[in-house]
């Protein structure tokens, strides 16, 4: 380490960089890791790695990879955060997309907590040194805006500090651009559901609250993304059927078994009947019937397609899978965030009809129990937050009452949303009825005056009756 106390030439640093990067890789702290970090800092803070964009990117990725492990926090001379921050702008060169790229990816702004904090610090440094560098970069704005709602207070505070600089405002939380929806939609289903996905949901809701004129378009985007991930082939829960009646052991058959000897049978006039039955059966057997092992049309076509038996049939593509479930859960997470009073989202009656109709037609009929639980919560929260006006109540009460009686929601409320994937089976109708009871309870919270007492009593009775439903989510929703 002492031999590299002075800044190396670009070629020398290129030669040494793979060795330094190798020493920073891995979860375990090695004796030379801190020395390698110190050398990196010494030769990048003044010259930025020789001014080479590719080299800066490699150094940034190395430090961010180190920050994915908690052992990085044990280094203090210097710490990994400072090495990353000093990498940018130290030589007065404006960083390009190649150098900034690592700060925005899975090891940066949408990576583990330490990486998110480091990325926000570096982006703040860049925005401070080069004002308006991110003015026309919606991806950078999206990453910083999302981290403004991080569950970790350090990350959240650093992101909001950077956000003020990027937006050039002294407000506590300046609004984002109106192009917030598309970049955030992809993050709603991020594997880190309690971190990045939850932050993206809040960021989406707050952005909609700050731009009321985007509410309708934002809701349609959410609903459409959910429907796109909605399977057309569900694995419906198997119903337990009652045991078949014991009619097979009928009285005539028992008497037939007890009779002994051909004389008794002949005398009873049964022998001829017994002899004629096999003749009828044999005649039926001669009728040509397709064997069970016959190959299906899809399999036959699949054998002549590239991939053979491994070719994906239409039914396979339409079935549910974990990725589709993650997308639907992320969308519902964002809808629940729309009911957060702090987001200050305002929904007019037209938007409310589309959103409530979508939840009843699609989300509450979902065969996946986890998705359905979130859908019930979303329905309850949306009605509770946005269903207080007289116009909203006049729409919501009859809408939910019809669903409760028939299980068939008004598909006309969907507006321009597609209806090809709507499930109209009995099981879906039952699931909608369970959700309608909980949603009616939210409507009852808005009913005022003595003229509504009978309606309130009726709704309360329905809620109490639904407590017998063998579903924890239904019971907890009713209790709330």
C-alpha cells in the first residue's frame, strides 16, 4: 500500500484495477480489503480513475458490490460511501450515462439499503456539482423520487436532500414530473416487497396527489397492468363434495345375493333378466369409443413445432405463476396507497366508479388468496377514504348490494378497460360476495342521519353474519 501513495498513471491503474476489484468482492473481510479500498480512494478522488468513463464505471460497481455486504460498514479509513462519492466530479468532468448507470441499477438506487444510501449520496454530489444535469432524465428522477419514500430514515432523508437539488426547489418535497407512472409501474412488483416495492407504491400515490389531472390516466394504467397479468386459467380450490348415497346396495341386489340355486332364480323369473343384461353390455362395448390415451390436438401440434413436447401451449401461457401474482400484488399495493390521506389523492366520481368496478370485477374475484386478501383491503380503504360524498354513496350502496345478492358486478363501470378476462364462474361470484360485505361496511361509516339507521342496521347484521365465513381476511376486515 505504501508503494502506491501517489496517484498512478492511467495505464498503471488499469493494470492494478482487476486486483483491487477482486479484493473487494465477497461477503468475508480479507486482510487486504481495506488497503485496496484506500488505494482506490487515493487514485480516484483526484483524477477520477484517469478520466476514463469505463474505469469509473468499474470502480463504482466494485464499491457498490462491496456495500451489498454489511462488512463494508467496518471500513472507516476511508469508508465505502466516501470512496463512491469522491469518484464523481473530482476531476471536474461531467459524468455521462455510463458512469451514472451503476447508481441506478440493482446494486444502486434499487439495491440493498447500503447501496441505496450510497447512490443517493453520489447523485446528490453530481447534481450539486453540475446543476440541471438530470433535468431531462426521467429515470434518474424516478430513482431519487422513489427513495424519497424509503422505509429507512437515512435513505429517505438523503434522497429528499438530493431531490431538492435536482428539482431546484426549497420546498420540503417538490412534485415530480408528470411522467412518473411508467418507470414506477415496473418497480411495484420488485422482489423487495417491503422495501423498494412499497416505496414505489407510495411514490406513485404521492405523485398522483400532486398532479390531480393525471388521476384518471394513472388509475387506468394500474388497472390495465393488473389485467395484463390476470390469468385466464385459474386453479380453482377443490370443493369437498358430500358422500354419495348408499343406493348401490339396494334391496333387490341383496335379495339376489341371498338366493341360492338355479331353481330359486328360475322360479323368481330373474335368470332370464340376468342373462339378457350381459348381451346388452356386449352390444354397447362394440360401439367405437375414443381411447383415453389418444393424443390431444395441442400435443400433436407441439410435436411438429420447434421444441417438441417442451413447447408452451396457450393454456400454459394463460395459467397463473409467481411473476403474475407479484405484478397483481404490486398494483394492489399502489391502490391501497391511494387511500392514504397523506398522499392527498383526489378521485372524482368517474375515477371512483372505474376503480371500484375494477376491484369488484377482477381483483376480488382472484383465485389467489393472497391477492384476494389485498383486494379486499384495497376495496375497504378506497371506499373509506373516497366514498364519503353523497354522489359516491348513491353509487356505492346499490352497486355492492347487487354484488352481494348475485355475485355479478356491473361491468359497465369498467369504462374502457377490457372485459375478455372477466371470470363469471360460481366460485368467483362467491368471492365477490365476501368482498361486497366488507365494502358495504366501509360505506356504512359514511351514512349519516336517522333516515339511514335501517340501512346501517342491515349492513351491521350482514357483517355479523359474515363472521361465520371461514376466512381470516374476511373476519379481520369485518372487525376493522
